[in-house]
């Protein structure tokens, strides 16, 4: 894959929780030329829900995970589709004239990064590639926020829009993001849904080491359920109540 698709924008980064003593000799013996990194303590592995090894995760040019599974089962058409909008030079190789763009991009300042990319585009093709990539990412993120709101996930849409508004500050797209925030904060029904979903999110993030902790959260969720009239939120509340009840049965008092 590395040999065939690298020139089309595919970047492979292998992760291992083993040390250098095992990794480096393997890299040399296999003649592997792609990038690799150390996942100490297998933190990334757990965060991505990887249980079996080897496991591959395919991320498209906008940063969205579109496939995960055993490496050799990755369909070629899925891989090629993921390369649409990809650039020939990966971010970690943006050096020289593109170094400033990389810094702004990684800090989340898309406005500054785009401005620098457009300036670079007058001299190098890489500038245009980066500019097109950034515009694609911005467009996709806004579409995702809009789809979250349409699906009923008001909390995700609101929190994502507020955070993304800072990243696109000074760009034309900022108006669309701000409009989403305003449409939620200025609507009584959506504000109530937002409040309920925020409380649900807090409960989901709460640790429940004992049965009594589960019972307290279940009581809170059931009270929210009684006052809620939104179908999407109701489904989420019931699912969390069910999950906590299952957890309660396995815990000690």
C-alpha cells in the first residue's frame, strides 16, 4: 500500500506498544519504509477500541475514520475514495516555506493557515494543495455539525460549532458556524433540549465505582426523562439508563 499509494497522498503510520529493542530490528529486517510510532501503555489502542492485532484504521483527507479492521481486508475502492482531497506531502513533512502553515494548522488557526497557504500557492503547488485540503476540512466539519443538529444531537452540534467558530475566525465560513450557535441559543425548545443533553453528557462522563453511584445517576436520568419531550433525547436517556442498570447488577454495594 505504501509503495503503490504514497504518491497519491496515503500516509501510513504504524503504532506499537513494544519498545525499540523489538521494533527497530523488525523495521530493518522487513525493510519497512513507512512511518512508525510508539503507543506507550497502549493508550491509543484502547481509545480506538482495538482488540485484535494487527488492526488498521483508515482516515480520510478530512480526518474522519471511515474504515477499521484486519489490514488485508481493506477494500481497494474504499482506500481510493479516502484519498480524494489528500495531498502528496503529509503534514509531518511540511517544512521550509510550509512550516508556518503547519504550525497554524496544528494550533487550530485555520484562518491564518489558509492565508499563508494562499501566499505560498503563488510560488509552489504545495500551497494550493494545502489550501484545497484546508477548505475541504472546513466544509466537511460544517456539514457534520449541520447533520448533528438535523439528527437531534443538539449538544454535539452546539459544542462543536462553538469550538469550530474559533478555528475559522476571520473566514467567510465563520458566519455559517455562528449562525448554528445562534439558532440553538435563540430557540427556547432547542435550549431546553441542549440543557437536558448536557446533563446526560455529564452523567455519561461520571465514574460509577459502586452500585449506589449507578442508582443516583439512574434517578437523575429518570427525572430528565419525565420532563423531556424530544424523541432523540428520549432514546439517548433510555439507552444510558439501560447501560447503568446493567452496570449496577455487576457492582458491589
